[in-house]
C-alpha cells in the first residue's frame, strides 16, 4: 500500500510553520505586499508606504528576515551607520 501524500522532513515542516506565522500579522502582509510592488526599499519608505511607524516596521522586518522572507543588503551586525534596503528573498514574491 502506498501513501497519497509526500512526507516532509521535520526541518521543512518547521520552516513552513515559521513562514506562515511570520506572514500572519496584518502589518507583515502589508510589508510583503509593499516590497512585492515597489522592490527593495528603506525602512522609511516602507513605513511611509504602509502608514506605520518606523519602529514597528523595523520590528516586523526583523521577524520576516529571521523567517527568510525578506533580506537586507547589509548584514545585521554591520548596519551601524548604514541604511539597509530590504527586499523579498528569492522565491517569496508569489
């Protein structure tokens, strides 16, 4: 007898769950939609575009970045005086 479904590795299931959880917040969905339509952008531009505070956008971008949904052109440890641009990670523009 064969199964009618494909078994996922635990790490794949964990990643899918993490991505779904990251996308569940309405502001995160707005950030994703903004980046999908405008491309890589600075926090200030995203903040203005979705009418949310910069602090809130930074917080949610960090969650999206840890879930590998968005990425930055500058690594988190090197952002000190530089302004990072955030864009959707490859494969996330669906």
